[in-house]
């Protein structure tokens, strides 16, 4: 009788442990399911910046439940930047990925997203959107040059940087001077040769696209931005902003990204 009671106690303890284990496993499974189901946003910086420049936009997007990744591109060659961005795409658990490119980063996402079924939408923020076989330099030549051209200089290795004294006026005129000064000090130069590298494929031809034009842009001619947006039939928003609208107007940029996500979610 005593032995039977011991067995009964052991069985009850084992049963209780299984219940505890299930309650522990279920939230983990739900967490993994939620993570896989989230839309992933990949932010691709342009020239004279790095991934940390998205620091105002990232919290807004994460607050909306998105998984956000800011790529750190080396800015040495277009091919290397495209490869870096492709790795970021493949590392996402979600099958719904949205690429967001600023400035030169637009050229990067245009090629990186080509023929990748995980990428459901492209968002261009005052960004270049070349066609296949077209280089960023060729696009710039289509319209009157922006003031940025007179403020850029090469270093001894052929990497371009913006004159710090002109940085505020040509790149970030709607930011406080002190904030622009920090960006100027932290700017990441890019290889001048990148402007002559044509992209191999244009994802915007088959992927839904959104475009945000900066009407006060002194880095890319706003008319060039409008031309690219119209050419790819993008859903277009115009913001009264400098080249860095994602820094000066992060909430407005977030709304455009959220709109793109809602269309594919």
C-alpha cells in the first residue's frame, strides 16, 4: 500500500512537471511564430552616412512592431554594398521584407532586391533609382547639378567627403547647426568610382515602390527625384525637407514605410 502511494506521488509530480514544461514551451513557440511573422524593415544608408544615422526612425518603426535592421555598407564599391545588403535580406526570419534606401542607398536596394521573393516593397527616401545598366553618375547628369557637387572633395585615396563648412547648407539645412556639425564630423566617405558603376538589375520594375521627394534637397535635384519616382510608377510623397528627411522628419518617413508594409502584410 505504501509502495503504491509512492508511485502515485511520483506520477502526479511527473504530470505536474509536464504541465509546467508545456506552459514554458508555448510562449517560446508563440514568440518564435510572432518573430517569423513580423515584417522586416531593412534600412540602407547612402553616402556620407552610416547605419547609425537612422537612430530617430528605428524606435518609431520598432514601436509599430517591425523588426528593423540598419545595414552598414562599406561604400567602397557598388558590388560590395549590394552583397552586404543581400546578406542582410537573407538573415531575416520573415518572408516579408521591405527595403528602404536613402540617397545612394537607393541604387543599392534597386539591385540587391532583384529577383528576391522575400522583398515585397521598396521605399526610396530622396534616393537614386537607376535602371538596369545605368549608373548614379549618369542619373545626376540628366538634370541641373545640385549644390552638393561644389562641396565635395576627394581624399588621397579617391574617396569623397563633404567640406565641413558647407555640410549644413548642402546636406542637412533643416537640422539644428550643432546636429549637422556632428553628422559632418562622423560622415563616411564613399569611393568616387561608385558613381560610374552601372547596376545589373532594377528591382523596381517588378516590386511595388514608394518614393519620398525632398523638395528642399540640395544634394539631389528634386526634379531628378520626381523623374525617378514617375519612371518607376512609385507611390510618391513630397516633404518640405533637406536631403536628410529621415532625420528631420522621421515620423513622416515612418508613415510611408508603414503604408508600404500595410500593402504587403
